[in-house]
């Protein structure tokens, strides 16, 4: 029974290994075949937008301010709790 299991394991691992090897070969071949067409397939990269004023890490609205205050209070309570 163990020999049958080993045979199935070798067959399964061999099948997966062969498939992955063939996949790598076909990917390399397709990369070489499609290399001349790379300029057609790629979209041009957009230029990054620059902000006029650098904004700090300040919350933008009241809800964000409340969340930041709650987080600061929770950290403060955690650090100052008595053991």
C-alpha cells in the first residue's frame, strides 16, 4: 500500500514539475516573440502631480480629528495603566 502511495506521489509531483517547466518555456518563448510589440502594448506612464503646498499629517475634517484624538487617548491610557 505504501509503494502504491509512493508511485502516485512521484507521478503527481512529476506531472506538476513537467507542467511548470513547460509553462516557463512557453513564457520565455512568448516574451521573445512579443518583445517587438512591447511599445504597442504598454501605456505611457502619467507624470506625477505635484502639490503646491505640502500637507502635513493633520486630520482633514472633524471626524478624522475625533478618531485621532481617540487613538491618542487609547495609547496614552494603555501606556499609563497600572500593572
